[in-house]
């Protein structure tokens, strides 16, 4: 897609919105009228990321707050980790890791090279952050990592507001397992709505490759009342369930954690997804972004 750029006034301050065509659609960086150097990234009108350059530990979106809890509990506080982010957006979570766990080494895999250029130009990274960004397919980038390299793999990949089919399968999870060290954590941002068939299938798929799983989501999403995000967390070692439960429940928009028998019952007999049967996640209804 050819690139074009224009700007317009944003909010009550002097900052201007940036609008630019990227590979995945029309990107907009909208300034926050209440924070001097904070921005929301939208792609084709769908909110993707929020970044405060003055406070990279600020996580505004509820699903990112839940992923932030996972990051906080992935190792003792402040300890550097090796993290992989599949899907970059505005690099919100990579910035969060760099701010809360200095000296961490991170790999970001973001397919949209034009988006990466836009974000680097308009929302520059801390030059001291050890963040490497590769513009390639998430699964291909994951396959290039050394075996057992990562303490944490975060999957937050959307194309046209849908997770691509090849990132939903058992074969994809095999690559995740290969890249993780023993005891490492996998966390995925999933989006679904009633009847939650995609979400149930993803739980079954991850359960086929990891021994301990937890799901965090808004209770109305879990009840199939509306379309929304759910964060699926998995490891081959016991997860910090009590603290994850407490943190999710204390968020501005409280989340509920499911684990064990409750999560098995929620999955409802769904079977793991293979490459041969995989489909992209469902598109959100237009009302979600109004």
C-alpha cells in the first residue's frame, strides 16, 4: 500500500493527530488531551495501542493491563527477562517491560513494516531499551529464535481486527513451546463474541501443549453477552493464580480468572485446532468501536 500522510489538530492541546497509510490499513495517532505526550494508535478506526512517552508503565487498555499483570508476575520484581512480542502495534508492552524490568532483552515481531516506521518516527523508543523489532510474519519470526530463548512470549496479533488463522493452531503452539525456556510463560490476547467458539477452541489448543492454564476476561464476555478480549495465560509450571486473580479483580474494569475444572467446563468439549482446520478469529461487530 502506498503511503500518504496528513495531520490535523487533536484534543484541546497543541499536539496534532498523525494519519498515515500503512500496510495494514489507515493508521491514526491521536493525542491524549489530558497527557502531554500520550497517544492512541488506531488502525482503520480500531483502537490498537496506547502509549504515554512520559510514563511507559501506563497501560490504558484493559487487556493490556492484564498482560501487564502477567509480565509483572513472570519473574521477581525488577528482574530482567527475555521477552518475545508477536504483534507490535505502538510497542506498548515492550516499552512496559523496558520500564519495569530494565536491562531486559526483547524481540518484537511486527509484520507491518510501514507501521513500525511510523511508530519509531512519531513515538521513539528509549535508546537504552534493548528492543529489537523485526518486520516479518509472527510465526516465521518465532521460528528464528533459539530454542529455549524466551522467558515470556506474548501473542497480540491482529490483521484487520482478526487473528490470522496460522497463529491459532497446534503447530503454532509447537513453535511457542520450542522458543520458551522450561517454566516460561505464554500469554495471548484473544478476541471473540457469542457463541465463543473461537475462544473455546483456543483454550483447547493451548491445553494440548501446556499443563497449567488460566483465562482472564470481563465476566460479560465469559457469559457470551458481548464481544471482547480475553487473555489466555499458560505454562508448564504452576501459574501465580492467587496474585493474578487479585490483580485482575482490582482493575478499573474488573476481570474474572478461570482455571482448572471451571476452565475445562467453559471449554465445553472443544477440540484443538490444527493448521489444516484453522480459521481466523471472528471479526468484531461494527458496534464494538463506536
